[in-house]
């Protein structure tokens, strides 16, 4: 086994192996991915499902000259191992280690960076057209999952590519899953296509038997069967959507059979000279690891775990997503106008229980954030109370819908922003640091962030009572609840003073409020009396409370878990300027307007000076200099 691994450090060396060796390599790589992710955490089920597919792709194509674009990108661990990074897999998703997604800076084999879904066909078509304009000669392959195919962008790209006659290969990795189970018409269509493989197998079997009959009896039977078959085929196999769009459709093929995969890719390369080709590949998410096969959604993205039991190394504790889900269920029991909407994130956003209790009021639209938001606008227009729960970084995909369809009409849609702030190991594509800033630019939106679970529940209740759109953003993971007093009810644009003080004002929002409270407690030991304000609202910001505090302390620190430009820091400066208090001492803590790399949340906060020790020491040193 070790000798085989030593032989394969690059795709070129992979091509030298025979089928039996490649099959053996697949077993070894699958085990290595399992062992790696059990220690580092990461996307497991999707990577276990594409082992043979990745080997076949790199055996059949000549990367990096040929371009292989992986949709979403979290399914590239095997690709990384086959392109010179196997010895770095122990650093996967760690600070300064290799990314869990394709990264051009890591390798020339990562030809396009992908962290969100449904982008690969557009990127591939762009590359293919650039190749043709430059009169170059190489293959371009987009690998897209059936879940990502529900994204509107993927369908837009299919529509354009199909009529382009461009030499392009799309590999549809069909595992019947995105993160949660796939939903919708595309999923139903693909289910019918999967029947084609069984249908064609039975067709070949009947032909072999009938051809053995004497005289022309076999031909007569075949002609009769053909007539019956045409009618039957219309029932079993739908009109071929992909062929109607202009693609040559090949498949479906067993995505765990390397020999068959290589054969179909050879055909695809020849056929693509005439125009775009779609290769339909059937894979099993979590393949080869029983716990992941049984619960692929649980092993979509996982922390470290015990391989034997499949149990997480980290004890399961309540997080903001679960707290949101519980609060929404409680409110929905009293108000039948409340509906919940998500985009392929039922489990991740904490809506599983809601979907069970109120199946007629729960809507998972698949990976289609734009549709989710405009559908919510339609529901609100007709008197319902829609609550849309989407991850912060994925709200970026529906920004126009928030502006044009919700805010412009001032519709009462509750926009719940999960995974706000730094999410950690998934890195640049998933860090939720821009939402405060980009939502702040939109008229008619109120923007809130809770300091703990209790306040989240009160904010959700408040939001559902409004007749205008409300944004509630909260972080990944659990609360750090150090607060002893019960949360007050939410009042429009009103902040909360958690601790009185005379020396310096600390203004914080969301998860950073507990950090501010702990810093203030530490400062007390140094005889520095800080006033702590929980902003609660970014928009409208409570200018009156802030100004009153600053006039007393003459100094203010702001802390937020988003970019400072356009966020709490910016609004505080504007607030002070309006009152001619520009000369007030102000120090802001947050993130610069840049893409933040992957690493643990605590490591990233330390790197950017957002840890308690750094902020506390700065304040102490400032007062020492003043004295």
C-alpha cells in the first residue's frame, strides 16, 4: 500500500497505474481522508463520495493544462491529495495550513476558487470561451452536484452553454444530497433519469435472449417490443432536459466504478468537439464509512470524531441555531401566520423541529437563496409572517432580492443571519464579516444582534411584531452567557447599559458584548471604571445613549465581529461627528475590509487583536500614559 502511495504524487503518475491499482488506491485514499477529517474536522461525506470520480478525472484529463472546476469546492480533498498536497493534509483547515476549498495560491491544479455553490458551469464556460478566442487547445470540465444544480446561476449557465456549441464537459455528480436531502423539481427529474440505467440494462438483457430464437421470430418479437417500449419509455424516462438545452447527455454511470468512468470520459472528450456534453455520474455520499452513509447530512461538515463510533470529539451543546429554532417554534405555536424558509439548510439553521411540527408552514427551496427571499416577499405581501434563515455569507447571493423585493416595498420579512462573524476553519468564502455593512446600506431595514440566547428569543418576538423588514444576525456556536440579569424587552433603536462607569465607554454588539463585559470586569481591578453598552441595534443606532455616555467618559471603544467599514465603528464615528464630538478619543476593534483566512475563531480573533487580552492591555496602557 505504501509503495502505491509513493508512486502517485502527481496526476501523471496516476495515469501509469492499471485499473486494479487505481481501485486499490481508492481504498487507501478513502481511508486516509477518513483518518484526516476525524482529526482536523471538515467536509467528510461529500469527499468520501467522490474518491473514484476524482481518480477517474485525473486519469482521463491532463490537469493543470485541462481545467477541472469543482463546484462548491468542499469535495476536493482527494483532488488535493492527488496533486502534491497529500503530505500536508494534517494541516487541513488549520491556521496557515491548506484550505478546505480550492485555492489558486496553493496549487496550479486549483484553477478556480469555489466556496459557494452553482458557480462552476459559468466559470467553466468563461474559461472555454477564453480558450477558443485565444485559439488554444485544452479541455474544460465543470464538476457540479445535483444539489448545486438547483441554484439559479447553474441553470442560467446551462441555458447559455447549451446553445453555445462550445467544447465543454459538465460532470453532474448526483448523490441525491446537497447538505440536507435535495428537494424540488430538478431533484425529481434526476430521480427519473436514474431509472434510465436500470431500464437500459433490462433492454440489453431482453435483446440477448430474443436473438437466440430461431428464424425471424426474434425480429418480430423485437419489433413488437419496440412499440411497447416507446410508450413505456415515456412513462419511465422524461423528455431529456439537458438534450433539449443543447447538451449531449451521457449516462448515468456508476460513480464508484473507475473503469466505467474513464470510458465515459473518453467518449465525452470526443463528443465535446461537437458541443457541450453532460456526464451524469451516480455516487453515494459518505461511501465506504457506514455512519456517514447512514447520516450524510450529519457528516457533511463535522468536527473531529471517533472513527469507530462516529461520535464527535466535542460534546454537543446548544448553539445559536438551535436557540433560534426553539424560539421560532414557540412563537409559531401562538401565531399561525408564521412561516419558515431556508435554502437547503434545514438542519444547519436549526429548523428541523419546526419542519416536523409545522410541515405546511416550512419551505426548503434548495440552494436558491434569491428565490427564497422573493418568495418570502410574496408571502409577506399576502399577510403572512415569513422568517428566512440563511448563513451570512450566503445572504450575499440574495442581496438584490433584499433590496428590490423586500426593503423597497418595506415588507415585514424577518431575515435571520446565521453564522455571522468569523466562522473559522472554512475560511474566506464562509466568514460572515460583511453582513452588518451591506445590510446597513439598505433603506427600511432594522438590524439587530443578540448578546445571548435569551436576547435572540426576544429579538425574534420583536421582529415578528414589526410591519417592516428586520435583520437579526447571530454567530456560529454557543453563547458565552456571563450575564446575571434578565434581558429587557426590545424597544426600537434602544441600547442597553449593562455596567455604569465614568472612565471609558465600551460599546459592543452581538457576541462581542460578553467580551466587553469581561474586559470591563478586568479593568475594575486596575481602578478603571468602564461603562458597557450593548448596542442591540446597529440600525437605528442609539445615538442618544452613546452620546450621553461619551460626554461623561470622553473616551469610547467599539467592538464588533464584522468589518469596521460600514459597521459599528463607522456609525459611531458618524454619530460623534453629528454632535461635533470628533475630537473624542475613539478606538475601534473589528476586522479590516479584507478576506479573512481559515483558522480557529480564537486564533483569528487573536491575529486581528480582537481577543480580550489585547483590548484590555491597550486600555490599561492608554490610561498609564494619560497618568
